[in-house]
């Protein structure tokens, strides 16, 4: 909250609430989420068609000096370290990126319903990525030749950035963001992006169509170390910038005028947040396709537990988002084995009812 000192200077202090200071609870939650993520990573590495157990994987990690050389067979070691490990690393990066992006957008728009997938940012990123896949050898050949492996994530970043800037311009007037306008504009912009994506799919050849099936519902199945090298630095840079946004997001919760009085350069801050969200979502969509609802479920769930302080909410969102996406990926690999269920179906099955619960709770139809 904002308080005025004796000399008339505005300062921001922790908001007083009936539950008291939640900082201790938030720190404990972050430590717990670190443990949960470590367990989830081990579980994901040990889940699949191979009979490598979690204990065997852990023993192989702890005794790689040769004391336990038989912990994993040569075949299982290839499966774990060359197939599953890149998938786990990519899942951690994408889960953290989507969750943190959702938390930043909710703080920026000052509404818990903001999410990169719901408001069309993911659709814009998909358009940029599909354009590279379909036109990368013709109209966009100079672009792909100049950027190499970075062409796909950068194109997705450009598409997500364009949609985010348009969404912000349309839904914000005089510093106030209308949630109804934001949702409707997001649906419209997402539909426009999907229309252009459909046009590109229509002119794609058979090889490109096989690649584009990857975008339908999202998957981590195509994870490779090369893809991580292309998208990982972009996602990591956006995640590294997120803690520096926490103070500004806390100030924006009080209103733009109060944030300005607290020393936050509001316009520059908002554009920096938009660029960070677009970069992380764009690179994530370029690598995994459309995976929805992570950005709305994770921050809102954590906000109920540890409060709205973004100093704790952003790192906690990264940890929980990574864990939930790895769990969803493990479910997608095992529930219909030996086939693989698209991960977007799993996240939508959990996220859609949760989104409906948020809407009902905001209308006062649910008390919890």
C-alpha cells in the first residue's frame, strides 16, 4: 500500500491483510517448489517405454565415476540422456516461461484473467513460426538464411510481440485496461492470426504439412539439443529479466499514477514487460506449439497461497509452471502408451475448468 511520510514523500509498504505478512509462507513455498521440481524432473526422466526406474536414474547420476556403472544399461542411457533429458530441459524452460508470462501479463493488465493463450499472443507467435516453416525457403529465404537456427524463435517472437502491442493499444485507455475489451480484442486478434495461419497451411506442401501438425495441440516430442540451443537463450534471457519487473508490477497494482510517484518509468516499464512476455512466449511456441492455460492456472493458484507480491510470485510461478508442464508431459506419454497424447489436451483438460472457476469466483457465485 502507499503511505505518505512526514515530509510528504510517497512510499510503498506491504499491504496489510487479515492473514498477516505472507513473505515467510512465500519463501517456504518457493523452497518446497524447488524440491517438487527436482522430484518431477527425476520422475519425468524415468517415465516412458523404457524400464529405467527413478532409482536407477538417480544412482546413475550419483555414481557416474564407475562405482555403479550398471545402474543403467547402454540402451537406457541413450534413452534417458539423448531423448528424455532434452525433452525435460525444454519442458522446464517452456513451463517456466508460460507461467511467468501469465503472471507478468496479469500484473500488467491488473487482472487475473490475462493469459498469453487466451488473449491471442500464442496465436500471433504461431503465425510467425508457421510463416517461417512455409515461406522460409521462398519469400522469407533471406531472413532464414541470415538468422539460421534462430529464425524460427525470432519469427515467433515477432508475431507474439505484434499481437501483444495491438492488444495493449486496443484495451487500454487513459491508463485503464478494460477486461471485457481485452478479452474480446484478444479473441479477435487470435482469430485473425489463426486465419492467416490457415492460409499458410493451405499453400503448404506435404512435407510442411507434416511439420505443421506439430502446432495443432502442442508437444515436447520434437525436443533436441539443437532446438534448446536456438530457443533456450531467448527464454532464459526473458526469465532472467522477470525478477527486475517485480517492483514495477507491485507498483502498477496501485495504479499508474501511484507507480509513477514511486519512481517507476511507467511507459518504458510496460514496453519492457511486453517485450519480455513476447520473447518468452514466442520462443516457447516456436519449440512446442500451442500449450494453453499454464499461464493462467499457475499464477492464480499461487496468488491464493502466497499472495500477490511479485517478488515471490514470479519465481514461484516459474518453478510450479515447470513442474506442472513436466507432469502433463509425463501423463501425455503414458496414458495412451505406446502412442502419445498431445500435451495441449492435458493442459486444456485441467486449465479450462480452472478458468471457469475463476470466472464464477469473480462473479461471486463461488465463495472459496
